[in-house]
RNA sequence: GGAGGGAUGGCAGAGCGGUUGAAUGCACUGGUCUUGAAAACCAGCAAUGGGGAAACCUGUUCGAGAGUUCGAAUCUCUCUCCCUCCGCCA
């Protein structure tokens, strides 16, 4: 949610910033509603003040034993009038809220302007693809040939977009999680947390998945809970309605969870393999920082995610998303794209974003600024560090051998009891 | 699932239908004292919104929502969450 003061005072500026991300702000409707809001609010407040002072007088008169009936007669109509005003005001504010909740974050000045994925800007590249004296296959062919990936059975158990991993692959998958958590806690200063995988609607609203993206969520109606689409939701919501002391900042959490996505809008997209699943695992990095430090933190957090790829010696590139390709809540996003020899291209494996105060405003996630002594909104950030399923794919495809096996990256061998090859 | 108890400021914890946004304690901030610190003492200290150039005026909030009333933290109803005991259970 954007700052309402900013909207009122710099509506045109906000409109232009949002236009860069191809969002059309309905300026005239907003202006009209704002005029009505202001008028109604002033009137309502005046009536409330009137009621309050009259009631106080009645109390005093009654206390000294005077006849209060004349006073009661005077205020007879006040209540009805007040109620009408309050209802009208509530109505206008509800209309404003509906509009405002659907407004995305404003892109940071440093974000490249563009329409789509095509306009994203490559920031840097790391590593080079291994030379292979054979034709690389993708993880599906590789995994199915080894009998260690089973999409068909998963489909009969659940539906499309699920997978069963077995033996060496399942173990490699688990090792990756362990490796990522260890790296982030021991080398990057994150605190490991384990959180609920089911959350309520307030939590999804807080991080921006609701109300606009209800279709993307798995919803358990009976209990009114949702399966988390990412650990970002429960972890960032740990700060909801809290005022965090300045000395505890920055808060840095790392969290491994499964993630559940309905993929409602992606029928026919990435239907092959493990790239896009209804259920996948992710190690997520979340930071809560002072407003002045969030861009510095974004660079660091992105570096923390990159470190995993570097340790696994997986070639990747860092891409700054353009205004048209960024997510709803983000002010700036870097994607990490890993090289997949089976597809012959770079594919997203991490997305690192600074949300500035956009989520914090919805969450009421604040810190106490020692300079003012007042609570102020935090800045929130998160990034995948990394998406485990896609990392597994990357390891499989980059470390495949001519005879269809998978070498285990050096640093991972310790997590697999010294195993050097799978298959 | 059955029975009971509860939800108040950063925390703990009082609260009569009427100058209660809310006693008190802790924490925090400033001051006195001290070589310094502690202790003691004094003072301050909820959040959030609207109007206004400002001074300042004013609204809302005691788990959430509805109701009674001139007036609700206080009374009524509904819901949510938490706790205790019993049952079931990884």
C-alpha cells in the first residue's frame, strides 16, 4: 500500500511513476473521492465533537442534581444525523481502500523502464558453462532414465505439476536445503526460523498476495487458512503489528518451507519437468531494516543468494527487472538466473526484492526511531536463497555425465556422506 | 468434542454507565545527587487520523463486529483468539 499523504500531495508524480510500470492510476476518481472524504470527515468530526461536549455537560449537570431533561431534548436529533454522516464517510473510505489496495508499489528511480521481460537489464554474469563432449539432456530425461524422478505417479496421486523424487535425487534435494541453511546462518548472519505453512488472510494481505492475487493461492475454506505461496508470507508477518527496537535491526531470517501455488494463470507454461510445480521447496531470506538502509541491504541479500550458486559452481547472471516486469509489491527486484544446459538458457532461480515500506504499511511493521522516539515503518526485503527444486535441476543438468549420471558438487559431498556420483 | 476462565498502553496489571486516554508498577527518556556508576529522589513518557501557513483545534482506538444510551473499557448479542481441566491424539 502506498502512503496516502504522498498520493494526496503528489498525485501526478505518483501517477507518472506507476505509469512506468504500465499501471494506470485513476486520478480523477481518486480526486473526486478525496474531495468527498474530506468534506464528510470534517462534518462528521464536528458532529462527534458536539456530541462529546454535550454529553459531558449532561453528566456534570446530573452530578449536581439539576434537571437534565431540557438538555436531552436538545440533542435528540444529533445522534441520527451523526450516524448518517458516519455511514457516508465509511462508504467513501471503503471505496478509496478498494482502489488503493489494488495500486502496486512505485518503482525505485534506479529501475530500468520497460514493458516486459525483454527489457530487463543484465547486471553481471558469473561462471561459464561447462564444456560437454555430448549433447546435454534436461533434468526430466536425466531423472526418469535413472528412475529417480517420477512425474506420472505423482500425477495419479495428486495432479499435474507434482513430482516424486527418489533415492539419490531425494537425498540431493535434502542436502541442498541443509547446505543453504548452513551457509546463510553460519556465513551471512541469518537466524533460522521454522514457521507455519498455513496462514490466515490477514497475513496474505500484509505481504500483498491478497486481495489482488487470491486466484494464485491454495485456500482451505473450512478453516479459513491458506497454504503459503512462499515463506515470505509467514516470516515477514512475524513483524506484523510490532514495534521493533532499533538495536534489534536489521532482522535477518532464513527459512526453509514448501511453497504452494495454484499457477492459475500459467496453463500450458513450463508444463514439462520441475520448473513450475504446485508444490516446491524454497529457502527464503527475509530482512527487516531501517528505511535508509534498504538498498544497501538489497545488494547484500542478493549477494547472499549468489553465494550459493558460486559455491555450487553454477553459472548464472543477475538481472535487474524492468518496471513492467516487477511484482506488485516490489520497488526494485534482481532476479538470479541459472544456466540450464538441458534448455540451453538461463532460468530464474531467485528473486530478490526491496519492498520499501509497501508491505510494512499493510503489516503495521514498525521500529522505534531513537532520533524521534516515534514508531516508523520498516523496510522489508526478501529473496530466494534459493529455490531448491530449481537448484536441484541446475545441479542435475550442469553436473550430468556422458553416461547419464550426476556428479555431486564438491561442497555438497559432505552432506551426502561422501557420495560423489548419483546414478 | 465437553466444562470453566480470560483478552486493557513496550511489558505487568487496576478500572464505578458520566471531567478515564485510562490508576499503579516495571521498562524507557531527561534532571538532581556522585570522581564515575548504582541507588534514591524529581519530571516526562500510548498509538493513529483529520483540519490549519502556523499557533492550535479536533476525531478514533481498551481482542473484532453489531446493539442499548444524551454518554460505553464498563451493559447486551455475535465472532475470533488465548488459558485451565476432561476426552481424543502425532
